[in-house]
C-alpha cells in the first residue's frame, strides 16, 4: 500500500505543479467547486438531454423497465445517497450474481479482489455498450445538481467497500464523490483496488480547482479510448 500511495502522490503532485495553484482554504475550495458543479452541470444537462432521452427509450424498447439503476452509495461525511445510473444489467442481476459466486471460485476471487467481474454475465448487450462508452453514468449529473456528487472526485462506493479503506476512509469522506477523477482517468477497472484507495486519499489531500479542471480535460481521452471501461 505504501508503494502505491507514494507513486500516486508523485502523480498528483505533478498535476498540482502543472496547475500552478496554491492550496486555498477548504471553505473557499468548496464554494468555488460547488459553483462550478452547478454551472457546468446545468450546461451539460442541456447539452446531453436528447442523448439521455434516446438511451432511456432504447433501454425500454430492448429490455423494458426499470430504465435506471439506483444504488445506495456513500458520499461526503459518510452520508448515504441514491446514486443513479442507466440500467446495464439484467433485471435479476442480484440473483445471477449470488448463483455465480456460489458455483465459481474464480468469480469469487475476482469479486473479492476488485468488486468487479471482467466478463460479467449479468450485463445486457446494450448495457455492454453503455459501459464501454461510459454513457451508463450520465444520469449522475442529477446527483451533481442535487449536491450529492461533484463533477470531479472519488468514485462513490457502497457500504461493503468501507472496510477496504480502513483508516483512510476519513479522506474519502472529506470530499464529494465524482463522476470523473484521478482513478477514472488512470485506467479505471484496470487499476488495482489498493491503488484506487491511494488515489482517493491523495486527491482528497491535494484537491484544488485547477487540478479538477485538469482531470476533466484528461477525462476526454480516457472516455474516447475506453481505458478500463467494462
């Protein structure tokens, strides 16, 4: 963990040096960050609204209801909030997961390691496209506008993942989770969970406006090249 933390700290420090912005007070950062979330979130929502409608219609036609998958996630200060995504899995996904983990040691090990399955049989064909393109996460813009998430921050975790953060969970809770962030532009699911935790810690400690803007810019090639998206 120490090695991962040191490597990630070096990477984020490089980002901060490029941004050339001295750390501001937490209150100032929060005010500016929230203003950016509201302004940019409203602009993005207007721009992508036709796409949201098109995806919702496609899910309904291809696989019926529900259109959205809403899961309780852990936010800032440990608050629980309903995180929104377009549904990319079969309706009985929870049952399929339990059955798979009960009969496959390989799947058990993969799930225990990263809380992900590279070849997840629960994902629908259209859902696979949504995940590769990251379109499944577009509804989280509503979480941003409601103040539960930010445009940039750690990926929101579920309660079961808290134990994997250990004493570093306090750093995760010090900022709002985000749609994009250091982990999201660094390989996503190809990054080990330990490195992901280290990234969240360093980001929380080094958060600044220009670092957030830099990470937003890095999100574009990360999405286009679909690094770690599955």
